[in-house]
C-alpha cells in the first residue's frame, strides 16, 4: 500500500511537471488557442446546422473557417489599412493646429506651441519604430504562426465537437449535471461578451464615424474605431472621443459642428449603450459592468487589444468556476445563502 502511494505521488509529480512545461511552452500562443475556443463556441450552432442538413464533418469545419476569415480577418485587415491612412492625414492638418494654438494662446495668455508638441511626439514615435523593425518582422511571423495554430485547432475542435464536449464533462472536477451546466453557462457568457459587447462596440463606432462625417470632422474612421474600443469600458465609453471633438471644433470656430456633434453624441451614440445593454443582458448572460471593467484592465497588459475580450471572459470563467465549486462541494454554505 505504501509503495502504491509513492507511485501515485510520482505519477502526479510527473504529470504536474509536464503540465507546467507545456503551459510555459504554449504561453506565447495562448491567444491563438483561446481564440480557437472562442470561435468554436460562437460558430458551433452554425456547424451543428451544417451537420443537420447532411453536410460532412470536414466540409462543415472548412466552411466555418472560411466564414470566420470573411467575418473577422478580412474586415480587421481592411480596417487596419484605413486606420493607417487616417492617422497620416490627421498629422497633416497644419492650418487647424495653428488656429487651435492661436485660440489657446489668446484664452490662456501663454506662449503655447501645439505644433511643437506634435512634432516632438512624431519624432519620438519614428525613432521608436526604427528600433522596432526587427521585432515587427518577428511579430509578423508570430502572427502567421498563431493564425495557423488557431485554425488547425479550430478545425479539429469542429470535427471532434461531440468528443470535445464529452471530454470536458468527463475531466471537469464536477458531477455530470454541474459540468453540463457549467459548459452551458460558459457558452452564454462567451456569447454575451463577444456578440453583445461586439454589437454595442460596432454600433457606437459606426455612429461616431457617421456623426463625424455629417459634421465634416476629419479622421472619422479613426475616431470611430477609438470609440468602438472604448465602448468596452462601461464607465468611460464613447464620450471620451466626441467631447474633445466638440471642444476642438468650438476652438476652431465651427460652432454648428461642435454643438451638432455634442447633441448627436449624447442623444444618439450614448443611448445605444443605455438601450441595448439591458436587452442583451436579458437575452444572454448578464455580465456585470465591474467584471467587464476589471477584466479589460487585466487583459490589455497581457494580451494587447485582444485583452478587451479575453480579460472579461477569463474573469467571468473564474467566478463561474468558484460558483460551481461552492454549489457542489460547499452545499451547506450555498443553501444558507438562499435563506431569508
């Protein structure tokens, strides 16, 4: 019996060490692996529908990959190109910069040189880019490898969809009923975060872009993108974009554009979040704004801009696991919480 216990400890130690090594080795590609699981979760209903109409597993998985590329990768690539062009055009607005500088000088009574600050910032940015060329090249190869891994993993997840679900139920440290419930809740949280927050971000970004185009404010696409990103922050949101635009337009003497974008922002853009978020919360999992906010601040330092999604998801998964653990292994505490 003593010998069997030693063998068990040795086996667990070897498994633990190998797990740590594999985790460390796969850490650079965590985003790719996690991205594959997210896309799998989002597109699994589509894959199931393909299978119901008689389509083969491999063909269904390939179609899912093609659809995800058309919906995600191509728009992201086009948007990146547009953003680069927008940033370049914004730096060329010398006349408007001079007008704002003159207005600020008159208003503050100080020798304010806005152009100097912009030039210094651009020079520092260019120097930074020169030093980053090797890392940019390595990033391109890293992104390519990550995408290959992502779509390979996604393909095998799709064609082994039922086996993957059964494996999750088998290896999760809960009984079968709670494991199925946990998987269902994880799917709901993922859909709420990606689809719900994604819809709000796209709408707010599109509306900011539209408002800026209506009132002839330059950099409409760039600022629309910034508004879409900021919409993931429940407390900050799109006003951080259009309120400074209002101030700049008024400083330039464009009072109609300034007041127009202010009214458009508060009446139309901000109400998208107020109206849509409660509806999405009712239809899908109710993701608390505090989880979203903390998740974003956790996710961005580790995962970059994709941390806007990964951070809140990981935090939500963490609390779901705690909730399930409490219900299964600490039933007395869980039941006492329900008592009036």
